C-alpha cells in the first residue's frame, strides 16, 4: 500500500461486482469524490465488471473474492482476510448479500464496523426467520444501517428484522451538473436525434435501464403497441444492455414495431440522450430509489413510471410525472398519450421535477451525509462542507 494513503482511514466497499448499475456507480462516486479524506478499496464477491476495471486503472485496489454458488461460508473468511490485509477501518457493503458476507467476515476479522447500504429489494420480497436471526446475532452496536428510500428502510425493518431505531434514510444522489447541462439543450437535442435517425417533430420516449426481467421492458413495448393501434406516433428509445434483449427484439418483430422502437445498447452519454427525449419511461416491477428517474427529472423531462418500491418518493404523481401499477401497459400508454397531446403539461411537470431533484437528490448532499456517518464511526471531527472532487464520465446507472 502506498505510504501516501497511510494517514487516511481505509474504507472497503463490498459489492457483488462492479458492473454498470445504480449501486455500483454510487460506490465508485463515493470513492472518487471522498478520496481526499479516506482511502477506498473494493471487494467484489463475484466478478470484476467493467467499472471495476476502470477503477483499477484509476489506481484503486479492487479484489475479486470469488463467491461459490449457494451459501459460501468460506467467502466471508476470505473477505475477512482481505479486510485485515488492507487494515480496513470501516466495511461498507452495498446490498444484502455483500452485507451477509461482511457479517460472516467477522469470524476471521472482527475489528471494523459495518455501514450497510441497501439499494433495493428482490421481487417478491419476503421475511425469512433464519435471516432475521442471523442478522441480529452478528450485528454490533456500532454498525450503521442505511436505506436509500423509505420503502427500502421499511423492508429492512419488516423483512430483515433490523431494529427500526437503527435504520437511517440517505437518498441516493446524482451529479446534477451533468444533467442540468442537458436541460433545454437544443444543440444536443438536434445532434442526438440526427445520430439516431429521428426527426425534430417525432415524439421520443426514452427508457434507460438494464435489459433484465425486473425492468419489465415487455410492458413498455405493449404500451407502445397500444399507442400504435390508436394512431399515436411515439418512438421508444431503449438505452441499456442485458439478457432479455433477444426476447424484446423478437417481440418488436412479432408486433410490427420495428419503426417504433430503437435499441441503442449500453451508452455512456445518458445526459445527451435525455436532451433528445420528450418523456422518460420506467416500467420496472421492483425498484429502490431509481437514479435514472432523478437524472431525467434534473434534465426537465416529465416521467411516466410504474409505482413500485421508492418511485413514489421520487415522482410526485400528477406534479412531476405520472405513475401506474406494475405491468399495467394500458395505464402507461394512457399516461404517455396524455403527455404526447399536452406540451404545456410536459413543460410544467418537467420544471417541477427539476426543482424536486435539486432539493432532495443532489450528489453533494448524499456525500455529506455519508461523510458524517464515516466520521462518526472513526471518531473524527465533523468535516466542513466538502468541495468534492469532480465526477467522472456518466454511465448508465440503473
């Protein structure tokens, strides 16, 4: 370990992997933006991921622990060895399985307290008595338990059996500057539409999400198919990659939607894409606090979303966007059509959403809250409001 880091407290963030996802991007932002105060290392339970490769190139220590299928008790021991070798002062797992393995690591290295951040929940989400007993038996009084939304906090209390007085709320935050730049950016709008082969007057619905079952793109496609039947010309642009893409492409072909749906794959220019859109769509069946909704609101886009997890904490129905039940393609289609037909409502909702994002979901606000948590555990004097280091390139983050 470089001697330049010896004076900084060492914080190990533990994740499944460092691919491109909301929890992963947030963990990387915490490390990059707070690196002047702490030294961060990463432990990936399953695989490195593209973001992990990037962090290694940037000089961060990123270790792949190698978790076996099922309940791998030895994984926790290997994690404990890594923590001990790196003299970790705090362990910060993101999501439940990394939290579980961090608790197990205490069988070989008991020193560091845990800061557990839960970003979302599995669907369906059930209480497990065995898990509740395990959580309570290895939890210490100095551990900190954080949910990224009130619905997530409630799940930690009800389904994980964690003490209500111990569970804290810290909303996920984003770098607002990058997305404010996209707000009413006519140059970006024209450039991106030209790149995608779209005309200026086409109504563009953008969805930025991994192509996996929890994001339920099938419902989004059914909503677009309904609009087509009604004679509404809306183009659905999908940014993201994942295992459901072949099935989605087959659906588009089977329902003659080729001219209505555009697959972009994984993108690194999400703010530019949002500048080119008229409405932002999220069709998930399960969410925590979706960063992409916050990003879209910051750019001034009205949003149409399913009302799952913490989406109602982000979107005020009828004020910053419109919500529908999960898998309700009829309601999603109606909401899209309403905004298609009313440019004034799009503008008013977009303005209200941008104001809400600035108030509640800034990256600086989130970083200040995590700094306070870390400093409390480390016994450090409260930090003055930090001028954080600049953010790196924006990626698909949810």
